[in-house]
C-alpha cells in the first residue's frame, strides 16, 4: 500500500522513527558474506528488487488517497530472510518512485513529472508495505519452526499461503491504527471505508506467495534461506 497524499508532520516523523531503527538492524544482521560470495544470490536479490517495483505499479487507486497493490513480501522473507527482505522492500519502494517518473511523463511534461518525484511518503509506505508483512512472515516462520508436526506443506502453505493471506488483514489494521494515532483523518476514513479491499486481496496474495514459495523450495531449495530439509522431510 502506498500513500498518494503527502503525510502530515506527525505521521512522517513517527514513521521515520520506526523506519530508521529497522533499516539499521537489517543492515547489521543481513548475511552480507553469503550475498557477496555468490553471484547467483546477487542476481536474485537485484532481480527481486526490480520485479517487486514493477509489480507494485499494478495499483488500485482509492479516492486519490491510497494505492493498494500486491505485496509478495511473505515469499521474499521466506527466500531471503527478514533482514534482506527489509532492505529489498526499501529499495523496491525507491525503484517504484523512479519507475513512475517516465509513466507520468506520458501524460505530463518531463519537468512536471520530475517535479512530482517525492519521497516524503516513503517512510509510511515502508512501515505498511514492507515492515508489517515482513514482521508477520517472520512470526509465522518462528511458529512453524517450533511446531512439532513438520512437513513441506506446513512450510509451503502454512507460511506461503495462509501467512500471506493474513498479512493483508494485518496491513489494513496497522494502517488504520497508524492513521488514527497520527490524526491522518482522510487516510483513516479511506482505509476504514474500503477495508473490504484488503479482505479481497487475501486469496490472490496467498495463492501467488504460496505458488512461488512451492516452486522455489522444490526446484531451488538452496536458494530459500528459511527452508531446511532436515526439519521438514528428515533429510540428513
């Protein structure tokens, strides 16, 4: 979800205070050695950033206030782990803003399109579209890892499908809470009135995340950071 209206000062600074510590923790805990020593992982990381930004262009505008789009942060967390997923999501948001400049230039002059390049909504977008789904996906992974009954389906569908479905609901609830606390009345009213959109997103979000998680785990298990054969299929 992305804001189409500039946030008020309280919303902006509150999300800045949330965003910066999360980014610092992600940079500190990211497995840089694994990324820097593997070209395959590097290619996968940069491809994911560009692909997410392109996917997020498929937005549904709600009253010129919010733009709602698929997330795919659950499967990103499953493949890369929470720290890299946080950084990938942040960079994808910046890439999204860059992508939108030439799109705006199709209907506006280039000077006007470039002038509309605005990163003031980025902290809010990060908290809602990246931090919330990544945090929820990591919680679900933690629960599944401690569940005694383990097989691949608890991973594919428990995390990839049902976890992703619920992330949409958490996103909508977190957005309403954030807008209510910061007095963002227009955004709060729009989110509350159109909360059904988040409910409608649950199945397609779960299906796509579950499908990608299944394909990646079956065909490229070594690329999926959070998957372990010895846990789910007893392979030594």
